[in-house]
């Protein structure tokens, strides 16, 4: 595994589950200002920064015409590409 893995790398390595990623998406959708989300075996991610740092996700979640499904997909993509910190 990479020295500084993404959430997607951890997911592929089975260090994180689909339920972990889904819970992170749910947490962001419930509160877009979530600054720390801890999941898996002690990984933490600033969800607000992860989404804000991903151009497509940031644009999509604030688009009034975007469907809920599209917003969730954008948030999931941003989370999977983010690099969590080991806690």
C-alpha cells in the first residue's frame, strides 16, 4: 500500500469497508461542516475539506439542480480520493 494512501486505497486493501465509506458520505450529507470523521481502524478525515478540495464535488453539492443521488456520488468520489490521517 502507498505511504500516504487515499480512502480508496484503504478500501481496496480492505482496511475500510463500504459501510465506513457510506457512513462518511452520510455524515457529510447530514452536516457539510463536519471537520473530523473517524472511521475504519483509526483513520480520520476532514470531510468538509475533502469535498471542498474536489472541484466537481464542491460544485455539485451546492448546485440546486443536482439530484440527491448525484450529490452523494460526488461526495463519495471526493472522500475516496482524499488522504485520511492515521489516528
